[in-house]
C-alpha cells in the first residue's frame, strides 16, 4: 500500500476561450462522493447561467474510485478529458469541474475535447499540488462529560481533527498517521461512553 499520494491544496481555477465559448476549470481537494455532490451543487448555483458543468473525480490511495460526467455534451467529449488530466498529474482525492458558457458556435467533438482538457489542465497548474501522508480516519461518538479528556487525548496524539460537534452527544472526525493509530485507540478504549468507527485509510 502506498504511504503517500499527490493531491491539491485549496481551490484553483483555469480559463480557456474558443469561438466565443468560455470554459472555466475549477480544481479542489475532495475525499468522497458526498462532498463532491455538495461542491457540484454549489458550483452549479454559482454559475447558474452556464450551459454545462462537466466534471471528473478520483478518490482513494489506490486511485480506483472515479467518475466522469459530460452533462449533455457529446459522449466522452468532456468528463473523460478532465479525468485524463487528473491521471496525467497522478492526482487522487480531487474533483475537477469545467463550466461552459456557450458562445453560439459549435466546436465539434475534437474542439470540445481540447477545450475541456485545457481548462482542467490550467486549473491544476494554477493550483498547489502537495504530497499527503496516508492516514487512518475515524469517527468518534461520546458523551459531553468525557469531552475534555477525549479532546486532550486526541490532541496529544497529533491527530488532525477534521470535524467536531459538541452537544449532549459529541462527535469528532479525525485523521492520524497509520503508525500512531494503535496507540491512540488503546488510550481511547478507557472511555466507556466512546464509540469508534473506522472510515478508512487514505
């Protein structure tokens, strides 16, 4: 299993223009389909006057979870070229969308492939490619009374807190280096109210 992978930090954009049509590429780190749906809904809302929002994503350290969408463009003229750029840069855990504002002139399948590929490439090149360490990911559910000590234990372990909710029933989503996860889990097992679910390793 790989111990590192390449992905993006933050959001970046690219722009390609052809015969009056404008193609805006948007690239962002994204780790699952649920997050991708939320981002795509936001982009669609932000660009509600655009004719198309085509996209591709790839997830997982094995790079085996992926999807392409042509959003009404001719088959394989948009999503596949976008995915091709994700593959060219050897990225995973990324989502790239390309918004098209139609300029009134048809580009043909070859022209569309070039446009979507170029907009995706520009978005990646304008971004910040980083190397991430593969980590174990966990969800923690516990009573509020245990919150201070559990938080101390998690912080001492050098885990990254990705999400948190503190109410009567508390919730943490954490990521920790694989070699450190067993030690943390052993410490957390002392808390009676705590339920731990492993999300995965990526």
